[in-house]
């Protein structure tokens, strides 16, 4: 106990240096735990980009490709799905709800998605969160209405009632625009931190209307062109869509319906489980994830080396102090134990401060991070893995503390009391 009091008194006597050393360790610990929290929650949020959906159905291709274009709006489908195939599975007794998706157009670099009212009713993200409108309403009767994702509205400065023109294709700059059929902004969605924020949502009828006078990928010219008013009075039922999101009445029926869709003879279709495909996609980014974690470990190591350097540097200044302790009866092991306790004290103070700093940062940035990046960072106790990381840091500090302890152990009383000219 007296060694502990002596170690605390010694650190208090060198409080400024001890504070800087502990603070350096605190910052490194905070960074390590923050990276681990973000890494863990990023994986969870990535997996929750779409939730509540049991199957995604599209043209037969790869599962990652289907996931990318149907959920993340990246890439293009290899083929479309016939409308009658969609109706077949939408009316299947196993299916509770079905969301049709039609892709292919864009607006100033943002993807346009055609869907119906079921999208706003059943689509979920995160922890089973439904889409909410920040302003306005969902599209209704008029096919030329658009609901914007939060990022689209913010980046392009759109407000309710504004007019916009969609472009054919998904390039950032398109030479072919549907300028004869402008859309009116009727709603803006709340920010979700998912690809929904970067999407313009129109009705399937609107998607059909802007292409109703197109033939073989080329717009009609002259008298063959169909105006927006004429299109409103025409049958705008689509003949094909890009993908379908399905929610089932029972999770038990998922694999049976998946097998039925994959074996469908009407056209080559593929059904995937979103969770499985998301894990497959995440595994492709595993190298970057591990690299980030390794960098944070090196930051912690740098903080501990700074602690070791501070203690070793102070040894030369404390040689007379050690000699006096020896002269009043302290044994070499007592001196070594004193330095080890100082190292542990600095590491423990750094760990406690680092954890406190982590929770302060989470509390301050939790709402902003969730709204802008879709990452939910809970104020929960450290996980078992995080406790093990903290224990490893403390063990590393103990190991590093043995270096100055060994040097102090070997210093002799005569060396400490002698005068060096």
C-alpha cells in the first residue's frame, strides 16, 4: 500500500508531464474504441440498409449485382422482369406485400426510381424504421409527381412545387432529356443515411409516361411525340420492371418461395436473401476494415511508447531520489515496483479518460452521425471484445513499465549518491 501512495505522490509531483502522458494514452484509447464502435456499427448499419424485406427478386445474374442495383442504386440490371411475373408473385399466398422497382433514368447524377404507394408503406431501413416525409406528401394520381430523397433536395436546393426534368440513362451528363414531361416536387423524405437519400422517387405510371413515345431506345419526333397531357389519359401500366422487394407472411416460407422463383420457367429470375447478400458484399471490403483497425492499434502503441519514453527520461532526473529511497531501506524490488505502479497508474488514468472521452463524443455526435451517415452509435457499456482490448492495453503498459523498472533495479546506491562532474 505504501508503494501505491508513493507512486501517486511521485506522479502528483510531476503532474504536468503525467497529465500529458495520460492524455496521449486517452486519445489513443478513445480512437481505438471509436474505430471499433464505428466498425461494428457500420457493419450493422450496412446490414440494415434494408430491413424487413425477406426476398429481392430480379433478372438472373449475381446476388451482389442484384443487391447493388436494387438497394444501393449502383450499376444496372442485366434484364427486366415482365409485369405479369411480378403480378404472379405479388398475389402469391405466401407474400404479404410486394414493392415493384423500375430503374434506368437519372437527374443530375442521382438515380430515379419508379415504384408505387407500397414503397412508402412497407419499405424499412435501420432498426425496422419506416420512411417518413419531412415535407409534402407521396405521389398520388398525377404521374408527373416526384418525391425526393433528403440528399437530393439539399444538394440541388429543391423545394416543394419546383419543376425538374429527368434524363434518360444513368450518366452524370445525359444528352437525352425528357424535357417535354417535367415533374413537380410534391414531397421530400426525412434523411435516412441510406441510398434512399440519393434517389428521386416517381410512380411506375410516371416512368412509363416519359418513355411512352420511345421506340427502340430512341424518342419519337415530330407528330409522333406524345405530350404530358396526352400521356395522362393513356394506359400507363408498365410492361416490365427492374426488381421486386417481397415481404412474406412467415419467415419459414422464405426458402420455399426462393426456390420456386429460382426455378420459374416463365423467365429467368433470381431471388436473394438481402442479409446473405449484404454479408457477401461486406466481405469484399474486409481488407479496408482490418487496415483501419490496425492503424488504430498502432496509434495506441505510439501512446504507450510515449509513456515509456516519459518514464525513461525522468529516470536520469530521479537517480538521486532512487538512491535516497535505497538509503532509507527501500530494496531494489521496491524501486522497480514503484516504477511499474507509475506506469500502470498512467495507463489506467489514460484508459478511464479515454473511455469517458469516447462516451462524450458519442453523446455529442450521435444524432448527427445517424442522420447523415446512417450509423447508430449506442451509449452502451463496452462489449466483451472492447473489455479485452482495454485489458491488452493495460497488459502492454505493465510490460513496458518493466523496462524502466529493470534499469532502476540495476542502478546502484553509489551511482545515485556520487557527484558527476
